[in-house]
C-alpha cells in the first residue's frame, strides 16, 4: 500500500491514478479517499488523479495527540502529498471539511493550485451559526467516542443534508454509510474537535479571500442550507469565483449527483486550461 510521511512524521495513505495534468481530491469529514471514486473513474481518463486519506482516517495513521490535528495540518497535508509525488501544481478539489483545507491551501500556497473546487463549503462558518456549530462539534466528538463505529456513523450519516441522497439513491447512500462506518471513531473525534471546531470562520478571512486570484468553482446543493449563504459569501469575495447550485440536492453532492458534479467540473477545468475562466470585472 502506498504511504508517505509528513513533516511531523504522520503516515498518509494515497492513491495515484491516470495520467495528464494532476488533480488532487480532499475528502469530507464523513468520507475518505474512496468517496471520490465517481470522480476518479471519470477524470482519470484524461487527468492524473490523486486521492488520500486525511490523518485520523485509516489506512492513514491515527495520531493520539490532539496537537497533531488542526486546520493548518490539514492544509499542509495536501502539500505533503503533492511534494511526495513531485507535483508542482494541481487542480485542487475539496468537499466540505476537505473544501476548507483546499481553500486554506490556496490561500497559503497559491502557486501550487492551478484551480480550486469548493464543494459543500461553509458549514458553521456564518457568525450567527457559530455558537451552535461549536456545540454540535463537541456533541459529535462525544458521540463517536461514546458509541464508536458503526453506531455513531449511522446516527451522524442521517443528518438532514444526507437524506436527499438516501431518498434518490438508496444503493449509493448505503455504500456511503458503510464506508463512514469503517472510519476510526477516535480519529473522527479528534478531527471534529481540533480541525472542524477550531478552524477560522470564512467571515474572518475576508481580506485574504478578496486577494485570492486562483480560479475557483463553488458547488452546493440547494437543500444544503448551512452552505448556501457561505457559498454566496465566497462567490462575492473571491474575484475569479463561479457558483453552481444543484437543485434538489443535499450535502453529499459529489456522490449524490456525481454525473452533474463531474460535468460542472469538466466545464470549469476546460475554461481554466484555455485561460477563459473569469473576466476580471470584480473589484479586488
């Protein structure tokens, strides 16, 4: 199995598929590298597709120390994967927790990202939602520690933003739920407490977002309520950002509507590579 070691000596599992311009996919809290399979199968026909498991997600290492988990670590783990594979620049695709990591990666290392896709990005980011978000992250971490997997996963996987997926595609949802149940309960708790709970709000990054020049695609489902306003917020601030809202869809957007998701990414990537994304009409 292919592993790399980060600068703080954490082993990360990765997969490298296809050939062409590199794309790196960064998974959500309730996912892992396998949740990107609909994208890898599609894009590896013409791109080099890299997926990896975040720290805390087996077969990547699950460090026991809370200090080994943070938004900065999640950001730099993307860089560690690219460095290990000798990739100077890639299209970066992140979902939910992975979208936050992808955004911070672009803010810190803009020269390493040819473009960025932010899917389902923004849960808990609004100032009005912050207090409730902090309480929920603590409750969720306690749930995983108390109940363990797969019981905690069964409860977490039935949040309102996931039910659209189950309704439309019971077989696909069952696969998602089974993969969630195989994650590490302790790794999930540590990630929730130290990455999700402690990450800065998007509203605290306004100056940095206005200065970001990376071509950006924001994708959200119209029934993913916690991410709708943050999606508009990102669209309004990032100069080269476009926004796609997929109708009658929830949070697990890359799996729930994989064909539509892939088509939107195809169009975006083609525009970026032809230098036809963005028109420079926004004030920076």
